[in-house]
C-alpha cells in the first residue's frame, strides 16, 4: 500500500461481506463452500487491518433477516462461527484483538453464544484493535432497543440527544465508521449501522467477498484517502480549519 496513505487511514472500517453464494455458484460449488471461503477472507482482512493499525473493524456476519435462509445454510454459517471462535481466539489474544459482538447475541443458539462470550471474555483486555462481529444484527432493531433502554432509564424527552441515544446503541462509546465497504456490486445498506453511518464514506466494489483480499482493501483505502470529508461544511470552512463538526 502507498505509504502516503498512512495519515489518512480510517479509524473504523465497517464491511458488508456479500457475494459468497455467487462466488460458489460461479465455481459449481454449494453455497456453504462460498461461506467457508468468505470466512477465510474475513480472517485475512482482520489480520491486515490489525497490521495497518485500524482501530475498529466491524464485519456484518449474520443479519436478523438471514434467518429466512434455508436451514442447512444457517447451520453451516453457525458451524463456521463456532469454528472461528475456537480457532481464532488464541491468535486474537496474541495480536491484541478484542472481540465484541453487536446484535442480539441472546437470539443465537447456545453453543455459539457460549463460545462467543468466552472469546469476548478471553480477549477483553486486548487493545490493539476492536473487532465487532455483527451477528443477528439489524440496525432498526438496534435503534428500537436503544430507545427502549433510554426510556427504561427514566430519560425525559429533553434528555434524548445524539450522545445519550448513541450510548445505548450496540456501538456505544465507539467511533462511527469512517469507511463502509460493501462487496459484490450491490449498492445498498441492507439495515446495517444506519445510525452510525450517517457521515461514513461508502465504497462499493464488484469483487465478491471471498476474493476480497489485502490488495482489494488497499484499493478501498486509496479511494477513502482521496475523498474530501466535509461533514456538512463548505470547502472554505474546512480549509480555515473549522474542524469536523457535522
Ligand atoms: C453474504 O453472502 C454473506 C453472508 C450472509 C454471511 C457472511 C459470513 C461469512 C463471510 C462467514 C462467516 C464469517 C466469520 C467471520 C466467521 P451471500 O450468501 O448473500 O452471497 P450472494 O448474495 O452471492 O448469494
């Protein structure tokens, strides 16, 4: 990767890992083979982000809508998840990667829930990179649970602010994604981090997720570095150093 990008790297990258099924179909393989290849791509991108010094990486691994898929495919995804938690935890610990799940963890089957909780505990003191796995996640449901949490805490309407609501999201306390990547050519957000991505730069690539490697990530980072983020300000205001604001 171009060294000049070093100062222009995003602090938080969020990725919609799409195209596993098409990748498998193109090879005459079952969809589950695509997910296995997708999990391998995820491993490589996690390592690469850690190497580059990215602070937070969020991967969309299972949406609340994914329950509508065939039972066998869901089972295969959950096996991959169990395998990921078992096999990757020692490496994450070694590399200082803290695992966190965003989504309705309690809605996952018990073995996956237990393995992920264990992995989160084991890596809880790691501070080189935060890896959020979005599992059983939907952004609208996330916003609704945040509102419920606020109301349950006795907040009055005038207490509801971007800060107080943001703190009740699964990502409370984390910076918003600077860069959102979606693989496979689809250009939509699919109920992913709708609140947090208000000012994120969006990068869509036709590359199917299992083929998304370090070189593809470098292309996304180069595109990001070339964008002017204005947060609603004019170019002149930014040039005069009026900071980011919104
Ligand atoms: C979308 O491809 C991908 C998913 C629904 C699951 C993403 C999961 C993985 C990459 C594997 C598990 C990851 C980890 C980190 C253990 P698709 O099936 O919708 O593809 P298609 O649109 O081509 O059919």
